C-alpha cells in the first residue's frame, strides 16, 4: 500500500509539472495576423505562453479573407478561445481593398467571434511607413476609420480596437527602415504589447 501511494504521488507530480511547462492552466487565446505577426511569431508565442494557451496563426501578405478560415476553426472548437486578438488589415489596405470590401470582411470576423468573451483588433500604424507600401500609406487611415465604426456596433468592453497605432507612434525605434515591420528588439516589444492587450481583457 505504501509503495502504491508513493507511485501515485510520483505520477501526480510528473503530470502537474507537464501541465505547468505547457502553460495548459491558462485560457485559450487565438492570435491571427499578417507579416508582422509572422515575423514575430517566436516572440509572441513565448510571451503569451507564460499565462495563456496561445494559438498563433500569421502569414506573410495575409489579408482578412485568407485568415478567416483559421478564425472560424478556432472558435468552433469544443473548447473555444476566451480571447481572440486580430492583427489584420495591413494587406487589405496595401491592396487598396474598397471600403465596402474591408467593412464586409471585418463584419465577418466580428460575427464569427460573437461568442468570444474578449476580442481585440489592432489598429494600423499610420506615420512613418515607407512609400514602397503606397497602397498601405493611402488606405491605412481609411481602414482604421472603418474598423472603429464596425467595432462600435458591438458591445464594450467585449470588443475593442487595440491601440497599436498609438503604440507604434510611441516606439519609432522598434521598426525597420520600411517603417512597417519590426526590428529584432522591436519584435520583443511588439510581443509584450500583444501580451498587455490580452491582460487588459475583462474578467
């Protein structure tokens, strides 16, 4: 009996240690992004894993429409996420999507995440972006305007715009020469910002 008890205790210790290492105790969190998220995937995953179970999905040259299936899959899981952070819109602005097109894509994502307790969508950086991304330069402010209007149609504090525009303006040394993507130290700062956005969720 004593040996059996010791064996059971050992199994419990190993199990608890494994759960702690994987961050399994934290809530499920979905991050869906474009090239900025893709290039900082390692930093974002490491930072979020301290308190959450992150599912980080990000792709170079992504637009909202191409990332929507991944959002749909995540929210339809038997255990859905408690938090969804969206870092999308740069590609849509750069490709000069119409107002109607951007509005429709934003609405689709907000509808899919209607049962998620906390949804945060990052605004776009405005100042200091290289003219190489002329479409982005021309349309980023329009995207922010449309995003703010669509988010305002949903209940607060569940759905909000995360102030990435303001964060970017306050951290100009976090960006490469293109003014859009992050330097190596900038990726770490960006990951910390994403983590703060998650921490500021209600509940």
